[in-house]
């Protein structure tokens, strides 16, 4: 590690501690030339391996941008999206793998998004899982209903009755 003060090529580690909930290591270092101390933080860099063979660094912002499109017009705040992005990143980091296929990122998004907003989940899943037919949507909607039957009751929407129907 190069000293930030004198640019000497070596340094001595005085102390190492786990920080940021175990996702990073904080090291206190000292330069043998100028004897000044400095701190470094080491994080595991996750790399995304795309279908076309390209590799790029993982970006939480890119996850949020992708989900934001599915959430247009829905009651989802920027804070909700930031929390979702954090949950997705934490879940991927917990696997302990530095290289992640892009397909796994999409799958990691589906769970938290389903909890956040089922309509946004359907929008995202329809693109990500390549729904081809109306039956694909119907199957997924039935699955959502089975998982949370009380959500339909608490949505605040009233089902129209025969009395509510227009006469013409």
C-alpha cells in the first residue's frame, strides 16, 4: 500500500478490524519512511458477469434505476428504492462470491420488490422472466394472491357491485 503522504511503496499494518457489518476491513497503517499513520478500508468488489460476456462492477444505483421503471406511478418513494437496493446488495454480498451472473441479480431483486409493491413486482417480473402469454400473468397473480390473501382486502379498493354498475 502506497503512503498517501510521501508516496513510499510500502506500509506496515498496525491494526485490522471488521467494519460496516462485516462487509469491509479497516486497517490502520504506518509508513516506514515518514512514519505517518493512515487508515485504509478494504471492501470486496463484486463483479457482474453479463450474458454477452462483458464484466462490470456491481452498481446498486443501476439496480435502483431498473426497479424505478417498474415502480412508475406506484406509491413507492426514493427511500423505499434505496432500501430495496441495499437489501439486494446485502443479499448478494452475503453469498461471499465476487463474480455474480446478471441473472442472479434479477432474481435477488424479485423477492424484496414483491414485498414492496406487488404491481411493480409484476411489471418487473414480466420483463425479467419473459412472460409470453396472459396465462403467465394469471399464474403469477394467483401465486401472489395465495401468498398474501389479506393484501387484496387491505388495499383499500372496493370491488364494484351490481348496484355500482351503470345502467347504460
